[in-house]
C-alpha cells in the first residue's frame, strides 16, 4: 500500500486497491476459483496499467473513476474463471469504463455471450491451429524442415488473429507446439 501512496498518487489509489482486493474473493466465492493466483499482483497490474492509462487519457483522478473497484474486480474474476481472455478483458475494461455502465463483467458477458466467448476447448483450438497451418504452407515447411525454427510465435499470433483474440492463448500455444512437434517428427521420419 505504501508504494501506491508514493508512486501513483495517494490515499485514493490505496482505497481503490483495497476495495478491489476485498471484492475479488467475494466474487470468486460466488462461482470461481483462483487457486495459486496472486490477486494483489493482478489488481496492482490492472490499476497501474489499464486503469491508470484510461484515467490519464481522460484527465480524471482515480477517485472519479467511472470503473468501480467492484467492476475491476469482476474483470479479474472473469479472467481467472476463463470467461475473458487477456484481449477481451481489455475490451471489457473499455466497456466498464463507460460512465453509464454499472454492471459487473459477468453481467455484461451474460448479456452478449457470443461477443465475449473465450475459445478454450482443445478441439476448437486444434481446429483453429489446423486452419492456420494449412493457410501458411511456406512457414510450416520452413519450420518442419529446420530452415526456420522460431515460427511458434508467428503461428500463435495467426491463431489469435483468426479467433479475433477470443482463443485462450495458453491453450493455443500448447496445442500449436504439439502440432508443430508432430509435423516435425513426421518430416524427420519420412512422413510415417
């Protein structure tokens, strides 16, 4: 808390941070799980990153923030319960930063589930990965033949682009690594 007072602007920031910390466990107890998650660090990162960026852009103080501590906590909870991806969580912050918006993230998600849907199902992610590999034969060939080995990021990025940021990046990376490894082994074994 001392760091918030000295680094980012006073007691209002500390009160906001404390309110977010208090709201996260309460919201998680109503249907979520954040085992092993450092909620204080997540809250700190969101406050000093996404929230302060918007506050600075709007030239308003944290005490006048359109996004309440409960709303920011709801974004953290939605991310931890896989209802929001990192990309969609930033879009949710934009939505909740609207002065007229008083709902929590879960309520916004429920009102338009197609817009906020996170693709985390392994088979759905595998299908997206397959589409990307099929659409990029040159890069795939460079990877499996060893001409260029650092293409994992390219392929993951293409999947995220294809899914418009709604795919779970961790699942995409794991799935793509597995698929590339299998393709590389097939190439090394003569396609068998």
